[in-house]
């Protein structure tokens, strides 16, 4: 990890140098222009427990106070334990300082992790400069030689924020061909500026820098409130609160349009948005059980952007205030989650709505989780304020795939010729059937459900999506 080590990660196991103890609760992903893979640490905080008084940053991310999410700390001192592999999840201070206990172990989690898939001997690197929170994924902006690279990521929790990291180094296309890929990652991802988004009611937006000099509540700076940049990164959420970022309805995946560079981000839902918490322009619906997708375009050479809401999730039969995009029975959706463009400009949308979790939305009672496609054309002709899904262009948003009961549809990859697509079916109920290789056949008896990767091809072996 870069600059965070010295003050915030020093702990008992100093013989491990600057290496943290692995990664956990990985969720969405991303790639880099130089060929590495990024995995996102999401709901990691509740794996740890602190039964004493928690510092502010632990409260803000949700470190447990009684038992960890999986109870790993309960296996401490087991004869099979190696190097405190279970004890480290109990971060309650017990020693005279941080070298005598595990109080700082949690500081090593909550990051985007870069992996070089081409080098099995390489060590994954946590790019801590990009912020510490419940990362859902990461997407980089449109590349321009001689310009910095921007990386975008959402914090997947209700009323959390959208972040951008801008590299200090400017893009050199030759770096895409280098074989020392993690060194390239260090060049672009270890030094730069982390920003958080503020969405204004007039369709404009600002990227607020999370640096010690940034002014926040009461005219105080982040440096006044948090001290060093290291402490700002450790409490990224608290810093975003302090500068007045816009609280969103569970930011999920980000996707960059390959043509115009627009950034799209899925906001999956927020049932806690009520009259007390209120709405804002970018999250305008109370009890947002259906979610929506926001889109923006960064203005050249400035920390400002233009934005709009690309599509509102809704049941087809909902009232006009809910079904603001005019969705029909052919494309109604809720809880958009997975989001990605292919190189042809088709936007693929995946949903996580099947285990309704009391959200009480009509879509969950009508259709299982699904994958939809937005056909390129007029909808792609924008600068953050272009055409959006509405009653006049319903044919441009099409349902492609429907999953089994209560299964989230997530992740996808194409073969280069676009004839084969791979996607994941997560936590289904009573699927697939045991006695057939046909995944579309419903079972007539109870079976043990299995998460699966599904392969889809056209019957005529043609390209998918055209």
C-alpha cells in the first residue's frame, strides 16, 4: 500500500513488512488500460469487532461492537491458527500501543485492489489513494494522451457517495504495452487527488477535493478536522460528509461510454429515503424501491460536470411519479446493479431485485432478475444531458435475459467476436435441475441451488446484441 502504511497500518505483525493480510468481501471489479484487474472490497467493515470505544472512522464504516459478521474472531487461539489469522478480526485495543494488539488491522481493508493476472508471482496491491469505503467497482474515464486518468467508484450503501480519483501522472499510451504492470499501476494510482461528487439541482455538478486544504463545515478545512491526508483517506466517508457531498441511493457499478466518455452509474435503491431524510435532485423519489441510473460528463480541464438521470427503475403499471421513464411490461426493471458497455456502445444493465428484502416493489412480483440492453443511437449522443429513456424510445431499452427465482444477475464478459457472452447467476432458489444440461428447464422437485456462470450463444452463431 502507498502512503498509508507508516501511521495507520503499523501493528503487531511487523515481520510482514508493508503487506496487509489479504483481501475479503470482494464485490464488483474493473480493469486498467495496462491490462491489470481491479477487485473491490465492499462489506468488509462488519467482519471486524471492537468491543471498546470505536474511533470515528470505525463508527462511520460500521465496525461491529459485539461479534463480527462471520465470527472469525471466535476461532482465535485455536491450535490450527497461524500468525493470528483469526485473532486479527478482534480489533479491540488490549495492549499498551498498536504494536501489542490488532487495533489497526481494519485499516488495511476497504480499498480497490490491483491484480496482475499475467504474473502468478506478483503480489496484489491495494491502491489506497483511491479512497476507503464499500467499493462496488471501478471504471476509468476516456483516455487522452498527455492528460491525467480519472477513475470512478461508488460507495455501495444508502446515502453514500460517488468518488473520482485523478492521477498526478498523465497518460502515456506506451504504458499499455509494458510488462511491469503493477509498476504502471503505481504510477497512475498511488499519486493523485481524490474527489467526491456534489450534484446541483440545475444539472451541474462539482468534484470536491478531499485534501487537507479543502474547506468544509463551518469554514474549517479537512486538515483542521482530520489532520493528515492519511487520516482523510482512512475516514473517506467522514471527509465526504464534511465537505458536503451529495448522499446517493446506493451507488453501484460505473461504466464509461467508449465513444463520448459519458460516465453512467447505477443507484440500486434506497428504502430509507423518507420525509425526514428528504430527496435531492439526483435522488428525487421517496422510498426509492426501484433505483435509477445517473449519467454525467466531466467538463474539460475543470472539476465540474453536467448530469442527468438516464433511466428510472419502475414497474410498468406504476403511477407517473414513479414510472418517470415510461417503462412497459417489455422492459420494466428495478434495482439496477451491474452496468457495463461493450466496445460497440451497447449498455448492458443487470438487476439485483429478486430477494425483494421487504422493498415491496411491483417488479419483484412480476419478473425475476434480468439483463437488459440499451441500443446505441440517439441515446448515446449526449454530454451528460442528452436523450434519456422516456415514452418515445422504449424500443431502445430491451430485455435480453431473465434469471431463475431470487437470483441476482451479475458480471459479464464477451468473446472478441461477440458471439458468446458469459454472465453469473448468483444465489438462485431451486435451480438448476439435476437431470438435464438445459439450464432453461424448470425442476419438478426440490434441488440444492447452485450459483453458476452461464454461457449464451445465438442459435445461428451470430453476434449477440445486433
